[in-house]
């Protein structure tokens, strides 16, 4: 291809805009609305047997909306029902689905307001630990009779199983000694898994043996501090066993014709299932020891539903009476807790047994202080204040079950009965832990009176005040009592000598103080906390509680001017000496500030305090800090920066940004935010001060520009720098700072050669050329309005950028370089117009400076020809089999550029366009639909004024067909 001259066509932008404007057409909406529900017509089809050759169809219409998925949701999916009737496996799946639904229905009697046992389990395991060595007695049983032949007689089979149980109880014994707590937990988990494995392999007697073996461990209180955790671990095994037995019996009620309904009655249960259920109860009844017999029967209590309607209601009182035979009060109360737990799961409406368990416990409460227990504590070296809290999980659960949706009369009776007992601090604590918060709050002064009367030797009063405080955080006491309640509680709390006891109580009552009082009382409480926790650096052992206090304070004080005026708030923050904890606290403060601060602020108290908080977060960043953590910190700091506003005091605003830059220099997103903020400040300054104090305003704007110019080089991301140079240059140009704008643009041009081939995007290395192409296109769009520097010649910045692009090493398999040259061609065409498409106010672009000067146009056209030569040369290099598709695409793209921007009255340019058209189709790589639409567009344009020459061009552009 020979070199071709470039001739830009003259553009009338206003006329082009007018021709492209969409025509307004009135729309008759009628009843149509895009959000109106769609009416679905339901067709009902009847089909005859496949044996017939015809089918009859009848349809009926309904105006109601029919959801095609609703049948799946209501459980009547016809495909599932069909599969279930034909496939045993599908029937089993349907049974499982029904079981799950039945379980949900059974449990639905207890509402979501009832705290389940599962939520308490983890807390108990974490709280009740021991460093003493533990032991497990394993009754392995002998091997006699196991080699005998199987017998088919049912009576013989039953007798054999009973003998196996006797053998188990009388067999060899193996004791695992010197177990650590973790070893003990692991062994119990192994037994749980052994239970499941035995059941899966149809070794039902072995499974029962394991459950009995585990239940016996609950009679052992040799390491008494660990007993609550032991109870949790072993009752997990009992729960597993109870579920396995129930599901086994339930599965026997299912045949190929039907499954049990959700709320079945014993009449729906077949004889085989009933016989199996009775067999399980008979096996359990043969267990000789009380404790395993009680626990194992309680675990399958739900199975009574298969036998009779009154089975559960008859068994619960009997099991309640069985507990009376357990002598150790600690073992006894946990047995009652398990019975209450099972009772709430299977029959929460049977309140009588729950109440009976509670009142039976009250009758035996004095045993806790009897000689037997006291002697046991002496032997184990356990003090009474350490022993009594072991009862709390069981008592709290029993009280919770009884008080759930109980009438107020019953709660009052329970409270009065507890009040009459001596040494009742433990009971009082459980009452406050389990009863409804509203019940406790309305009687706060009564409870304070009872707390005062308690004997503190066994159960410390500060624990009682803590329990009271937890209730008052959930429900409000009478308004007239609030100050007296706080004074009574704090008189006890402030006298505590042990820092851990003190902070555990203070943490709870801080929320009560914040909720009902002013910053004065909160300041007093914080001062008292500092006083107690500072000596001997006690705060280092109580960071979780101190964090909780901070969160509660900031949750109630959303006005940060009030919060930071609390004198002891910042000194309280100083107690967080551990950096990781300190940073977490600062993050909490900033999250609340960003969430609740509605208006921008310039309050010096807030600014100084939050600068200190943000500085703490920033200074925690180091080489090991994760990127996600950096992003979070930058987000919080940026949220603060955005909320700072000094109104029209622009100099003060800039001073704040200068200070922030020096404080947060290690977080790049913060520096980027500051640069954007300063650019907005410059634009806002020019807008507000327009026509006033012009010299001062110009000097201030130049200071903003200088801020950005100094800050950008400190950033790491190269495209971040490039885009900020371009954006800041645009801001400088908009403020008539021409020399500063030139400096930004030159800096951007000098940075382009440093762009690497690959860049890191979200942790993955990606090619950079597409990002560079996007940046350069934006850059060239800006250069249209940048006036030439009088000392650097015509189109100096464009030439400099073209030189950089020419020297940059582009990927051989990419055409991005040519796409950039095409953009440059568009730019130069726009620059040749008498009036440019857009301008900046009070900035004379080249159309004003040169006014269509012939020398300028000649330089422009010469540069166009150079760019065209580069494009055509690249097209020649693509004349290879593997690159023909790229050549076709680029050829058509270049053709469209000439069509849009070139003057096709010029014969040589016209001929070039025809050549490109043929090139695009030469090897059959062009998209025929695109070519057709392009030709239609040319024909349509030829009918416009002054476009008649396109008619001849259209005749020279044939469409090649693929044959």
C-alpha cells in the first residue's frame, strides 16, 4: 500500500447532535405497567393410554396467578410421589423427609424465645475445666458364649441378649488412669463414634453396652470441678442413642403403602414396631444400677409415643421419683436437669413433672451444706465458693424450663420458696439467670434486698449483682428506682479487691449506666474501672471485658462530641497496651462513627480524638499485615476523612489534609482519597470564590495542585499514579493553572514507559495493555482542549506521547498499539476543526489560539499521515494465515475511522477506504452482517446534505458472499 495523505472532514457538531437526537413518540400505556403481575393461563390436559393412537385434550383458563413451583414447596411433587411408590430407596428418602418435618413440628411447641441447650453447651465446656488427672472405668465383658451357634427361637434370642447384658455388668473391668482433660474428651468422642459404628453394623446390644458404660461415669465425682463438662459430653452420647432408637422404631412403621402421619397415634403403629419398642424398654429395665437405668430410659423417653398416648405423661413422674434415690446432690441435680431437657423436647406441655423436679430439689437443697458433701470437699481440697457454682448450669436449666411462659403466680411462688431457704444465694442466682428479665426488673429493689440478706461465705454477692445487672440490660426497672439500684450495686462492686471479680461485674453494670444516665455517671464509672484495673497492670488480664465496656459505651453515645467530652474516655483507651487489642478497639470506634455520624464535623475535640484513633490503626501496619486488613483500615480512615469539613474555611481544610498525609503515609488508599479530596477542594474553592479575592484564590488553588503533585509519586500502583496525574492535570486546567497542568501531563507521559507487562489485580497477575489502552484513550481526549505551550511548538504533548507509544514494547499478538493510533487519528481530526467539540471555561484551546491557521493544519495533517503510515504498516504485517482474522477486523475498524473523520471527497483517501473494504473481506474473515449494516449506513448518510459523494463510494463497496 502506498502512503496516503489525510484530509479531515469539516464537522458541524450542533447539526450532528440534532440529527442523532431520539424522536419523542407518545406511548399509549393503557393497562400496561412493567411491574403489573403477569396473568398465567393454566391448561389442564387429559391424555389417554399410549396404546391408543389418538389423545384428547381439554383446557380451561383461570385468571389467577399460578406458581409452577408451588407444588414442590407444599410437598406434593408428583414426580417424587411416583418415584417413592416404585423405589424402596426413594421411599426411605421420603421417610427421612417426613421424619425431619415431624421433628420440626414436635419442637414447634417451644418457641424461638426459649434458649436451647445447644447454646449453653459450649459455654459449660469452656468454663468447667480441670488440670487434675481423670479416669474412665471400662467394663469390657467376658467372651463367653460368643462362639455359640445362632438360634432361631425368639425366646432363646431374648435370653441370650439378657445374658450378654449380665455378662457386661459382671465382666472384666479396665480402668484408664491419668488422663488429661483433652484425653478424656477424646475418649468420650471415641465412645460416641463406637456407638454409631455398632448401630450401623446392627450390633444393637453392643450399642446399649456403650451407653450404659458411659452413663455409669455420671456417678463419679472424683474430680468434681469437671463434672458439669462431663455431664455435657456423656449426655451427647445419650442423645445420639435416643435418636437412633427412635428412628429405628419409626422406620419399622413404614411399608410400601404408607408412612406414619406427622402427628401419629399408637393405633397407627404396627405390632412389630410396638414389640421392638417394648423390647428396648425391657432391656433397659434389666439394668441393675440406678443411674444408668435412669439416664438410658430418659434418653428414649420419646419412644413411649409408639406404645400409648399417656406413656410419656406416666413415665415422667416415675423418672422424677427415681432421682430421689440418687444420694449425691450434685449428681442428683444434673439428673433432674437431663430429665427436664428431655421433657421439654418431647412434651413441653407437661409442666407438672418440671415443677415436681424443682420442688423436690428444694427439699434436698440442705444436703449441699451437709456433712457428707463437706467431707467430700475436704478430701478433694475444694472450697465451698468453688463448689457451689458447679450447680449453676443444671439449676439454671431447670429454672429456665419451669419459668418458660409460666404464669406470674408460679414465678412468684418459686421466688418466695427460694427466699425462705437458708444459704439461698445459689438459688437466687439461678432465679435471676432463668426468669424473664421483665419479671426481675420490675422487682429490682426486692432482689437487692434479698441479695443483701444472703450469706456471702458460700456464694459471693458480686455474682448476684452481676446476674441482676444482666437482667437490667434487657429490661428497664421502674424509673424512680434506677439511681438507687445503681448506687446499691456499685457500693458492692467498688469494694471488690480481686480485679477479675471486679471487672466481670463492672462490665455488666456499665451498660445499665450508659442506658439510663448521663455522661457524668458514665465518667464516674470509667474512672472507677481505671482505678481498679491500673495497679499491677491488672488490665492486661482483662482485655475482653474492657473491650466489652468500650463497645457498650459507644453503642449508647452516638454523639461523638459528647463521647469525647467524657473526661475518662481517652484515659480508658490508654489501658489497651497490647497493640492487636488496641487496634480492634479503634476499629470498633471508627465503625460506630462512620455508621452514626450523619453530618460533616469540624469539632476540634472529635478531630483530635479520631486522628489519634486513626493514627493508632495506621501505625499497626507492617510488612506482615494482610491486604484485607489494610483495606479495612483504609476504609475506616477514609470514612473519617470524608466526614471532616471546615465549610468555607478552605485553608483550614487543606491544613487538615496536609496533617492527614503525614499521619497516614503507609496506606495507599488513604493517600488516594486525600488527593481526590484536595482536587475537589480546589474545584469547590474556584466555584465559591468566583470573582472574589482572585489572587488569593489562585494561590490557594496552586497550593492544592502542589499538594497533589508532591503526593502522587509516593504511591506504588503505577496506574493509580497515571490516573491521578491525569485527573489532577484536568483539575489544574479547570482552574486555569496551565503550567501546573502541563507539569502533570508531562509527568504522566514520562511514566508510561515504566508500565510493566503484567500487573497484580486482586492477587492475580494480568496483562497490563488493556489498562494502558484505556488510560491513553482518556489522556488523548483531554489533550484536545490543552493549549500548546508557546515555547514548545505545535502539538508538543501529543508528539511526546506518540514518541513514548512508539518506543514502548508492545505484545506482538496484540493490536492495542494500532487501536491507540486510531484514537490519535480521531484526536487530530477533532483538532483540525474550527471550533472544538468541548472547552474549559476561561481556557483558550488551540482552536482559539490558531484560529484555523494553515501552518497549524499542515502540521496536524502531517502528523495524521505519520500515524496512518503506522497503521497501514501494521496491517501489512498481519498478512499471515494465523493473523488474517485480526487483519480483517482492524481493516474494517480503520475504514470506519476514515468514514467518520476523513474527507472522502479526496480521491486518494476515498481509494484507501475502498482498499480497506476489500481487505476486510479478502479472506472470508469478515462478519457479513456487520458489513451489510455498514453499507446500509453509508447509503443512508449519502442522502444527507453535502454527503452525495458517498453514493459513488457505496457503489464501489461490493459485498462478497461465501460459497
